[in-house]
């Protein structure tokens, strides 16, 4: 099985713990054949502040150091970014994304500017169903805006808020009440040639995506990326094989990796891959 991890973070991310070279070494140890590092570029910061500047130099430097280590081990290393907050600042995001990249993930980690910018991680949802609904509404509104703007390759971790509302804070929430809105976004992704991400959250959340990818398949979706969301070398590749198997049983024959912003198909049951 050809293992590709298309969502990882190095010390160039505010919450990263290891250099790109160390992440490459972790990928080699995990038997991953292709790694994309997608460090955070969040226009709404972890502290809930607006931050419209981004310095590419640390990423360029670390990538240049890591690439020969990857090549020596036969690992293909790709240069990516995960951009957050683009819904509120599309022009800034477009300027930042002029970098020569392999892959762009789009995500939402914060409340919108209109709702206060707070990082969802820092919100206590325990015993607050109304707050859950308000945050989910805001979350999907931001995501709809991002999908409409379209400057990305794959839409990241759609069930993201379940990590905090349900798994951490014990609230009874699901994607089901938002099915119509989500399906509309999925149709737009399909029409515009964008991919949908299966984010394994270091192997903890594969099953959270079964319903989402059932809907995506029903709508005719084909382009899928898979990532572990690893922030440490030892977490690279976790859940990728399980995610591939789930996709296979849902009717997907292949998933994608991106080279120079173009999707390349990776058959789930074979090692070869080919351009779409």
C-alpha cells in the first residue's frame, strides 16, 4: 500500500514541535512514501488576533534542508501550506498564496471576525448546546465563504469541531443537522475541481469521516486527500492506511496527492500512481 500523508506540521507552525528534517525522518520510520508538510498560515491566530503577515523564509529554509534527507531515503517531499481565516481576508490570502507551492489546504480554526475571532480550541462547550449551535453555524458560514472563494486545493477537516464539542467536552453534536449545507459545499467542490480531505487526527478520527464521504460519494465526488494532521514525527502516517480502507469500502478506488497544485491519483490497492 502506497502511503501518502498530505497534512503535517513542523516547527514552522505555532503548534509544531519538530523541524521539517525531523518530520521527514518520522515519515521514513513510519513507512510513508510521500509526505507533504502543510504548516499553518492562520490569518486569525491561536490567540484570537488578526494577523495578516506571513514570513515564508523559515519554511523555505527548512524545506531546503529537509529535501535532500528525504531524497536520500527515497521519500518524496512536497511543499504545502494550510491557510486559515481566508474567509475574512480573501485578498490577503491570495497574496500570500503567490508562493510556488505543491499543495494548499483551506481550513477554519476560529470564529469569524464578526463573531470575535476566538480559536475554537479555547472555547468551553460543556453543557452549552446553544453555544455549540452558534459556533457550528459560524463555522459553516466561514467554510461556505472559503469554498466560494476557491483559492485552495483541498478543504480540510470538515468535522473539525467534533474534536472539541463531542470528544473533548462531551456534547451530543453531529454533522447531520448541517447535511444540506455540507452537501451544497460538496457539490461546489466537485464543480470547481477541488478536493475534500479525510483528516485522521493522528489516527483518532477516521470514523468521523464515514458519513461525510458517503455524502461526497453520493454527490459524485472523486478528489480526496488524506492527512494525519501530525505535529510530531511519531504521529506521521497514523490512520492513513485505515482511511484508505474506509474510502475503498465507500467506493473510492483512489485518492490524491498534489504536485505543483495539480492532483495526482494514488490507487488504493496498488503502488503506482498516475496524473489525473
